[in-house]
């Protein structure tokens, strides 16, 4: 180190010149001839950086304390070498950090000239893990992750292995945590060992056997059919799962077990059912209840199966019916029986009205109400036999057959009833018409055998 003590380099050497004795006017020096330098062959280096090496006029070496000096330094020792007078001394240099100790979990620190390697901040990344509080690289950082302190040892976390000091034969911890192992004090060693311990984990599953295989917890399945709690008041084990049932024994109230679904149902097959509902609805999407039928083969007497409610009926569509009752009464609220008609579209023109009302006969009729007889020549009244006719002359005022009501039909009983009638002015067989062309004043021809002018 280069040091200065109150003078320049040139000035300091000028001061040393004053130490030389004067012989007056530059005469010969001691032991010299004429102007010869007495220090020419003198080595005054004392290997002390804190002194100046000076040769006086007599060739003597002087070593006064240097005011400007350079002291060699030792790197990474937390110290600075300097001069105190003519002596080399060291003083703390906390910026001259010690060499890296190749531990990523320690820091390099100087404190008042003292080297140390304290642990790095907990959680500092290192290699493939993090630093713990003791300056070690580990996958865990807290001792508590390894267990509780015991009479045997305090736990520590070291490279993912929990270590502790044990008392011989003492179980330190882990005898009831369900991991099939415990920290044990073995052979009076201060180092703990994780040993096998019979404390199987309870997985809260009625359908597994909690056990230990060495230090590994196992949960093998209970035998199929083992009773378990399915939260519904019963249950049986199927593998490691608690289901309603694996056999009929798992069901209550006389229900049967549908093994494929492990559920208790009213039935699983026809053997669980009896008349009048002898068939089990156990097909795809079935209800697994006892019903009258699931297909036509379950019905007798020519009936078919109405699958909407699994009931045997006479028909479900017109294809199940034949004439003269070719229409299936399959409307909402219908009887699902074969009828002559279900609606007017099923009836011929001669009897276009289907008697399909409440209590109806589901037969095709000429009329059901008076409105069905509007413009009918027999009369505008719907009579009890579901035919159009009359029960008074008021029903015949517009009838071309005549204005009189005769035995339930409009007609005439005299030619006078047919005056001006377009069908003819004669009363022929109880209706207005013609027998000869003279009966057709407004038309040239009497149409025979209809007896109507035209």
C-alpha cells in the first residue's frame, strides 16, 4: 500500500540529505577519494515496506519510518496490512471478503476483520433445492416438517431426510400418524432412524383393509359383499367402493340387487316379479320396477304393450287395428282401444261426424248436434238417432223437399206445398218434385228417375 505522512516523495528525500554531515564545499567523503559515492556498493534494503532505505554520506544505512509506503496485501483475509511507524501491522478490512467456501448456503462475511461463513437466508435457491436455516442445501427448510421434538432428539431437515438423536428403544414420534413408520432411538445412537411401525393409515373407507407393508401403508380391498356404510342405512363393498349392494342380501324391504349397477331396485329380473305385474323393466334405460309388460311378447289376447306406462292395451296406433274398427283411440286420455273413428277425418262423407266426445261411441254419424244438419233437405234438426230430420215445420222452412215435417223428414202432403219449388211443383212420394215436364215451369226437363226438375 502507498502511504503518505505529511510530505511529498521529493521533499522527503531532501530531508534525508540534511542528515548527511557537511565536509565543506563538496570535498571528499569519509573513506573516499575525491568525489566518489560512499553508497555506491551499499545495499540498504531491509525488506521492510514501512521504512525508507537510506545510505548516508558515510555509507551507513539508515531506516527511518517511511512516510510513503506500499505494503503487500494478503487477499480474502478480512485484513489490511499497513504501517504503524516502521512496523507492519494489520487492521480490519470488512470489504476484503473471504474466499468462497463452495457452499451455496453460506455467505462470505468479514466482521471487524474476522472471517466467517454464516448461513445464507433461509429459502435461498441451491443446487436442486433451497437452503435451510443451518446453511445446508435441502428440499425442506423447517425442522417441524420432520416431526416433533422428543426426549430422543430434535428433528432437522437434511437433504429430504428427517434426522434426530434418539434414546435407545424410545419411540420419538410417528407412532400414531398412519404412515407405517416412526422415528426410533436405535442402539444408543445419537442419530435417529425411521423404522417400520405398525400404525396403518385410516383412509376412512369401510371397503379397505388398513395395514402396513414394511414402511408403506396399504389399503387392499375388503372381500366383495362386506358390509359398509353407504350413508343410506346399508351398503356392501365392491372392490374399494361402498355401493348399495353386490347381492340381494345388501338390500332392504324386499328389493333386489341389480349387480351391474350395484343398486337396490324393486326387481333385477322377472323372477323378482309376480302378477299382475310379472315383468321386470330391466332393459336399457329401464326403471327396474315390476310392470305388466316391456314389449308385445309380454301381453296376451292379442294386446300390445304400451311402453309409455308398460301396460297391455288393445292398441297403441292404427296399425294394431283392422276395419271396421281401424282407428286406435290413442289420444291423450284415450282408451287405447280400436274404434270406428277417433276424429272426423276417420269418417266417410256420408256420415262425416265422429262421436268422440265424453261418453261417445266413437262411431261415424250423420250428425251429433243440430249444426251438423245445416242445409240438410231432410231437416236442420239432429234427431236422437244421429240423423238429420225434423220434429216440426220450423225445421223445414228452407228444405227443397217441402215445408211439412212428415215422420221426422221434411216433405209435402199436397201439391200446394210445392208451389214455386225449384225441384218441381208436384208432391211426389211425400216430397216436392216432378212426374212430368209440366211440373217444371222454370226448367225444361223432369229428370227421371230422380223426379227433380233440372
